[in-house]
């Protein structure tokens, strides 16, 4: 995912990183997070954050790579006093946003990719207690006054911050650890070779054992946002399998995500 072309002072980076970046053109691909992300047109992505902030993501990325579901991790370094570096290979394919002109195929491919992920039963997954942290984060953000109105899709019929919080208080216990999830299953984090062929996941920093409806929520939110038509969210759920979908849980997730 290219963005604005920039210049990077390679002499500021550890030698192990510079080896892969010399002669490259660089593009700033940073998103809303605190980390900086740069694409090198020699075929690499470099993520930089404060010291210690990328350790967990590096561990998760290596696990996904071993499963054939993620990109190769080249280096995780925390050599500098205040910086972490995570260097990965560029994914093979394009993110799902490139296939919006084929929405039905896109829904089917995303649904199949998540079903495969959710069917895995790892014996020793590196991150535990993801669901507990998810609930605690919502509670903390509520107390801080955070509220993300855009999380509340119209079909969930949640009208206010207090209504969302009341739903969490009354039904939050219904969420269960029932699957291995990606944690941020939006279109940009699905890499496809074409509209019908899944390649891998990227940005796996929120992955863990948790409730599958978190992934389902973000998939339908992202499809609705990018395609401006709620019918594709419904189609995605059809392809995923309605027997494994609890609509009330999706509404509950929306309430949680309003405090994300």
C-alpha cells in the first residue's frame, strides 16, 4: 500500500535493517496508530515504534507466518534506546480494497479466510487473555470519555453512548473465547491474489483467542463502510455460515467497539 513518497535517513537505522533498504524508494504508509510504517519498493515494510511496543506484534507475525497465513518476518530489533523496528516482506497480492468492483467474490473470499482462521486450535498460542483485555479496555475508555460513534452501524439500533455502555453492562458476559481471531478484520488487512484467492493476513497485532464475533463485526463494518450498501454485510454472513453467527453478539460487539 503505497502512499506519499518520502526520504528516509538510512544511517539512523540499525545495520541489519539498512542491508534490506539500500537503494529503495520509500513511501509513508502509516495509519492512525502511533507507529510509523514505511514501504520500500525493494519489497519490504518497516514499522517503527517506541521501545518494546512491537515485541508482541513480532511474535504474532512470526506465528502467522509459520501457519502460512502471514508475511515473512525478516527482523525484529529493539537495539536503540527508544525504538523498536519490525521489518517484514511485502505481502503477495493486493489488499481487499483493490477488489471492491467484485463485491460478491470479495465477500466469499473473506468469509472463507476467516472460517479457516477460526477453525484453528493452537495448543500454545503466544497471546492469552485477549478477551479479558478487550473488555477491560472498553471499560477504561468509557471512563476516559471515549466514544466512537461510527462503530454503531444503523442496523444495530444503538442510539447513544449510554445505551452502548448499558448493553455492555447487561450482556458483556455473553462473549466467550471460542476461536482464534485476527482482531482487526477490516478489508485492508486481507491480502488477496485476486478476488477469489486469499493470500494472507497483515497487521496481526490484535490477534488472539477470543470471540469470533469481533472478526465478523469488523468484516461487516468494513464492507458496509467501503461499499456503502448493507446487503454485502448480509452476504458475507451467509458465506461465513449463519449457524455460527449470533446477531445479538454482533450488536454487543458494536457497543464494545464504540469504546475502542
